[in-house]
C-alpha cells in the first residue's frame, strides 16, 4: 500500500487537504441553508435574492473544490 511506504509528514499533509475539503463542503451547505455568504471580491455579504448568479457561483465553486479535495486525498491515502 502507498500508506505504508509514505512518511508521517505526507500523511499529515494529505489529511490536512482532506480537512480543508470538508470545511469547503460544509461551508457550501451552510451558505445554502442561510441564504447568504461572504463574497471574495469586496462585495461584502452576498444574498441569494440580491445576486443569485454570484451566490450560486460561490456555492458551486465550494462544492466542486471541496469534493475534489476530499476525493484526491482519499485516493492518495489508499
């Protein structure tokens, strides 16, 4: 297995990447539940009804990045 051949440092880094992916996925769920989130372009708080395109863009980006980071980490750890 790859896990047996790797050092503890690589395993910790991979687990950190997985944790970041989980945080992104959870933040997407929270954004959807609350109907608002903080934008990264200086717009301040972004609400679903005020700018729906930007709201969904942030949601989809967080979901894609979160799931991708979790999947890659899971593949690397096995």
